[in-house]
């Protein structure tokens, strides 16, 4: 049952979080606009804007915006990950070069010590 609930919730979220759904909700909300205006009651008009139009339409638009933001964040994370891996590879190469140079310096130092001891 839990898996079904998650699946259904994800499907509804995917459907409601589209601009097409926002357009549909706007059309549904506009059906009651003439009645609100014809009432000539400011409270009813404000209530229509706040409770009918904004709640119906902004929900979908906010979900679309969050989806776009999430995609941008995911792309930045992927770019950062790729850059970090590249830096890690460069650091490994630098470490290998430093180790090789250290081996060469030790060999040179040993050769210099050997020459110095021969000369004595």
C-alpha cells in the first residue's frame, strides 16, 4: 500500500506541476470571475482572487518553478562533481611526479655522498 501511495502521489505531483495544469486551473477559476465581479462586493472579489485564482493557479506555477530550480541545482552538482574528479586526477598526477622527483633527488644525493666519501 505504501508503494502505491508513493506512486500515486508522484503521478499527481507530476501532473499538477505543469504549466498545462496551471492553464487548466486558470480557465476553471475564470468561470466564477463574472459572478464575483457582478456581486460588486469587494470582499467577494478579493476572496475570488486569493482563494480561487491564486490558490489554484500559483500551486502549479510554483511547482514548475521548483522543478526548474531543482534541475539547475542538479546540473551544478554534476558540474562540481566532474570538476572535482578532474582536480583529483590532476592531484594524483602531481603526486606521482613529486614521488618520481623525490626518487631522483635521493639517487642524486646518494651519488653525491658516494663521490664525497671517495674523495676523502
